[in-house]
C-alpha cells in the first residue's frame, strides 16, 4: 500500500509539472494574429541565421551593442507598435522618432541597415525591418548571457514616424515610480512587468544626458549639490567624474557588469547605484522594492519573466498582411 501511495504521489507530481510547463509554454506562445515562429520558413529560411551572424559580429567588436539592440526593440514597440518606425530618417517636412528627446543617443541604426542589406541580397523584399529588431534584441541578449525566448515573425514596416509620438509614449529617465507604472499600464503591462523590463539596464552603456538630472537637478536646483539623496555617495562622486555638469555626450557603462546580462542591476539598485532616476525610484515604492529584492536574489526568476515580457512587447501594434510595407532600406520608406 505504501509503495502504491508513493507511486501515485510521484505520478501526480510529474503530471502537475508537465501541466505547469505546458501552461507556461502556452502563455509565452500567444502571438498577435498574423505572427508565427515559422513565418519565413519557405520564403527566407536563412533569415534568423543571417541576423544572428551579424549580431555576433557586432558584439565581438563592441559588447555594448547588446544594450543598443534591446533599447531599439523597446523604443520601437512602445511608439505605434513594433513596426520599425524608430529606424526611419527625418524628411524635409517631418521630424522622425529618432529626433525625439527621449531617443537621444540611440544606437544600432547603421548596424540594422547592414543586416537588412544582407537579407535583401538573400531574399529580396521578404524580411521586414521590424522583424530584424525583434531577432537582434533576442540574439544579443542570449549572447550576453541572458535568457532565450521564441520570436514570432511576420511584422510589416510602418511608413510613419514622428518625434512627438516618441516623446509622448516613451518613459523619460526622470520618471518616478507612479509615472513609470502609468506609462506601462497604458500598454497593458503591470507594475511588476515594468520592474522586470527595467532589468534591460543590466547591459550596454548610456550617454550622460539621462544621468545629469540625477546628479545636478534632482529638485530643479540645477547645481552641483542638487543630487538625488537615494544615490550612494561614493557612486554619485564616481558618476560626477564621468558626467561633469552640462556634459550630455560622454558615455558610461550602465551597470557594474554591463557586458553581461545578469541580475546585478537589481543588486546595484538596492545599493543606491541605479544609473537613472527611473532605476533609483524602483525601491522608493514598497511594492517595487519587494520585486527588486526578489530579482536580486533569484536570477532565474528574472530571466523567465524578462523573456515573457519581451515576447509580450513584441505583440504591440503589429502591422501584418497588407498593412504597411517591407522596406528595402530600413531608414527610408519605399
């Protein structure tokens, strides 16, 4: 009888684990209509391998591109949806998203164009710039030591891009917890998912532009003593050396292990070493601090939830079917 009960218990545990795994897979596989992991299987099966090849090339040259590709996905998807609009150039009559204040220092545009040229050579007029951004962000994260996630494909490219839409949708580096939560809620993301996706700041580098308000203008005083009191004093002194008052263009690594995708970001935030006000504010809220603490202690949980968040983000406002176009060059409409 004891043996039978033990076998029954083991069977229940195995069944429960299988069901849990299946439900997680189902949750992460809910793609927007028109998207599929096998979308290019017949028309350009080599597309993912081409993107991966070039991402590897860029990261070998400069591993901070991992952060640049992550930022491109977020800054594209958060404005009009994942449609490649962040890549478009301005014209004589229109200021594009790239010119927005919130997109200061955006990197990776030229690299995406190079990937696109390789794809056009292999499969002319097939792979969208929007899909390149999705694959590049995933591959760069994995190569930096982060989690893998499935990428559904089939997006088409937008013909529209304006700086006002970017400044009106993307969160600024001076946002507090309430403003960040509201910004993410407008895209149907929870406060927890906001803290999860903030973890993208574990890789790459940034210009001083977004750091200066943290160091010299926290309360609007605009002087050398107007520092965010939440900053570790030693860290603040270090940042000031890297980012002198008024210097917007110097660059600095965004995290203590900026070349590696890990959970050091959360440990840094808890220690008062968040680069931006948006980082430091995560622990000013009790709910935010609880999540930050949990991710600082459990890297695997952060990885799982970050992967799910990136999949969810990739579904935002996609163009499919006959909508939009497949650009020949990512910086220009056809």
